[in-house]
């Protein structure tokens, strides 16, 4: 049995790493920056060789959530902007115009929430208002402990409060009674928390940068999770107009073509796949492909995946509550979509049934709570866990396709061994660096299916 570890000089370790990369067929190494509290500043990842040629078969798809399969990226950005407004006390557009598409967006999408917050704290730290940060944290603490059932989120914010000197507040009998009584809501959290600012506010202090970033991050989670709670109660349509200025749609929706993609690759559409051509074509430029040719593509793919369904894993750097609330909402919307699909009623009913339990639908389901903030994208851990959950042997990694909308996600895929890493840029991520991607598909899932044939060899069955 191999030894657990070998102890080498830096020079010998470098030589061994070069040999390991050669054995893996790697010609690229990603140097990934760690979070500031991790001892080693960087990690070195030999990247799986790019898979650019068409595949003769697909073992599995590993699919990112935010921005790739769901439209939650604008909600996350909104919550990050709210977070900055709260800790700088600039709540109006007149006081601060908001996050900058050029200077902020490339660094606040696709990484872990801690990394996003780390960047924004560094960028806007000169505007930080200590009293505003204190008040926003107290409010976030009261709401999270009073309204959230997620034990991980409750545990984390208690730890952050203790690290910021608020152990006495957490032990206070009145505070414990109120936050466990069901009295707290989004409407009264600010008022309730102010009762305790007067008594305990002087104790609040972030003694180091990690504690400061964690406290600020709790404000982001408060905003994001309070909105998701309203979505769960059916208020997503109202919030879409109120928060994003987009009336007539759900706040949380599947990305165009996602429902068709899932039904197709899981073998649920079969011979009826060609009927979905118009649904996909409406998301592509006119003339990109004729309807007749689109039907031929879908006919081949429908038969191919009916005979050999692919495994599908969902992988996200969102924490458990966000992931489950989002995917539940997505599957609710997809079932509504399927009702109108032009396929036989029995087939519709079968797909609606398959979409009724998202946890059973996916072959792998991995979120940030399955790892830690220090090991999220661009580290390989989440995708490595997904490959394990889907029971994919290492020799089949080259037959897996990863779908991502961000540079950190692409690096994570290739570091985990998935050389066929496909970038699906969207409106918010289009400025990211996709140098590590094996394929870049600007037209999203509809283009990936109809024009790229899901990267299968033409006519593969």
C-alpha cells in the first residue's frame, strides 16, 4: 500500500508534479488563489486534457446551477449590491449608483460567496460605515436565528457573532426567547434588532479581516434568503418586477432550454423529441438552423438518449438552503412548461412525474454545504464529489461533459478531471475569461443542443 504522504524538497516536489502532469496528459496547470485565511496562498492543479473532438458517447453531464441552469444570477448580484449598500450606508442610487458592470461583475459571479464578499469589501472598504455595518449585522442575526430553519446557516452566523464579540448577546435570555418564538419577520427584524444594539452594540468588533468578511457576508445571506422565502410563498412574479424591473416572469426560472435538455438527455422525450424544435428555435437567431434540420437533430438525440440515458449531476457553490429553494422553484416552473409541450399526453404526464421530485431526478446533487468555503470553485472538490456520487469511473471522465457559465467553474471542472468543460456565457458572465474552456457556446443550451449536437458525433446512436 502506498504511503499516506511523501516529504520532499520543493525542487523534488516540482519534479514529481511535472511527472504527475505528464502521466495525466496535462499540458496546463491552474494556479488557484486560496482564501486569505488558508496557510498556503495558492493551489496547483494539473488540468485534464481538453476534449475538443466530438464524443461517441456521453456518460454524464455535470451542470452548474446559478447562471447555467437557473436565472438566479441577477438575484445574487442584487443581494451583493444590497450588502454593500448596508455596510456603507448608501441606500439610494443618488448616494451610490451601484455595482459596476466592468469593475465589479467579473469578480462577483462564479466564485464562492466568501470570495465575492472578500472582493467587494476590499473594493469598498474605504466607504465602510462601522455603525451601519453593526446595525445590518444585528438585523441579519435576528432574522436568521428567528426565521431560518437551516441548521448550517444558524450555526455559521452564531459563530460569526461570537467572533465579533457578541457571545453575551447570544447568551441573553430575552434575545434567545425572541429569536425562537416565531416573532421575527423581514418586516420587524430591524426594529427588534435595534432593541439589542443599545445593550450590546458596543461589543461588536471584527478583530480581523476574516471576521469582517464573514460578518458582511451574513448581510448578503440575509437579503438573499429573505427573498427566497418570499419566492417559496409564491411571490416570485411580484418580486421580479419590484427588484429587477422585469414584470411578467418568475424571479427564479430555468435558463432557456433547460427543461428540454433534462428531458432529452434522461431519455424521457424519445421519439417525441422533434416536436420540441420550435421551443428551442425561439431562443436562437433567425436562420441559425431550419426547423426541418432541428427536428432531424432532435430525432437522433431523442433515440440516442432513450436507448442510453445520461447521468446528470447538479453542482453549485450555493449553500444548501439556497440550492434546495431554487431548484424546487425551478422544477415547479418546468412542470408548468411541460403542460404546454406539443407531445402526447401520456409522455407529458411521464415527464411531469419525473419533474415532481428534483432530489430523485438528479444522479448527483452537490452544493457548498457539502464542502467548505475554502474548497469551493475554482477548487475541484464539488465536481469531484459529483463524479463520485454519479459513480463515474476515472476512465470515463473523458466521456463526461461539464456545463458552466463562469471561469472558476470551468477551472473546477478541468481540475476534477472533466476535460470537456463547456462555457455557456450569459449576460452577466460574458466578460469572464474562458481561456480554460474546451468549448464556448454563446447561444446557451438551445445552441448546444441544435447546433452543437450536444458534442456527440453526428448520427451517434
